C-alpha cells in the first residue's frame, strides 16, 4: 500500500481528481490525509464527500511548531503532493522528505513562477504578455517558490480571445489529465 499526503489551500479540484483516480483504478494508493491552511477551504467539503481525512492547520502550527512535521513523520508517506497549496514548505519538512515533495504549477516554469504567482495571477500575467501557449509544470519542491527540478510539463495553445476563466479551464484540463498519472508513475517506479 502506497501512502500519499496532499496539501491544498482552496477549491481542491485537483485533490478530488487525484483521490478519485486512485479509488477508481483500484490502485493500492491511500490518501492518508489532506492538509489545508484555510479553515473554510472547499477542499475540506470534498474530503467529506470522498470519505478521507481533512485537517486544517494555522501559520503558527506550520512554522513555529513541529505539529505538521511530526504528523508527516508518523504517516511516513511515499509522496507529499502540493495541489494548489500557497504557503512555502518549512525547511525542516523539505529536509525530512528528500525528493518526496512535489508541486503543480499552472504555467510553463521557469516563466510565471515565484512568490505571488498562483492561480489567476499566473493566468493574468500570461494573458497580458500575449503568450501563444501556457501549460502545467510538475516539479520537486525546494526552499524557493517554483524552483525545484522539473519532473513533467504539458502545453496548451492559447488564442487572443481566451478569457482568464478560459485559460484557467485549459490549464485545469491538463492538470486533471496528467497529474494523477505522473503521481502513479512516481509511486510505482521501482
Ligand atoms: C491549480 O491550477 C494549481 O496549479 C494552482 O492552483 C490551482 C488549484 O486549483 N497552483 C498554484 O498556483 C501554485 N502556485 P484546485 O484547488 O481547483 O485544485
């Protein structure tokens, strides 16, 4: 049985897509817990529907105590997945889980990454620069936002008339199609 832990800050549609993928494919992968830094995040409702554990933590618990670190050590997951999680991982957790923490970014890194570049902020910047394409990047997490080694990228074409919502939808489509498969590959590579 492989164990994954997911972190999310908002809607959690990627979390739901990943959990359903493994439930439906009858793979021996269990989502031990979903952790969120937003008390009212929709991802917690999704956890209820999916019958998996969802836990909220605040800034103090994350950065000033070892509560989350200890929880992760107890679970000892095969992979820690950031799916729309907007806080920086503490150095201690990064050190505990070398090459086991991955993030999905809604653009083609190294473009449009860094602090403050998340969700629609990214899509806005892509549109303002009239980019002919955008995409997704799945990468390892290190101490700097969006700078860890790239694992996978996929592209989608844009047209001038694409709204921010349309760009976001194209990116989400790529995320839903690829993220679970890449996770599966990483979990069962050996
Ligand atoms: C996703 O598009 C993800 O790539 C992005 O947040 C969205 C979360 O959607 N992540 C970042 O911007 C991280 N910098 P979801 O909550 O519906 O899965």
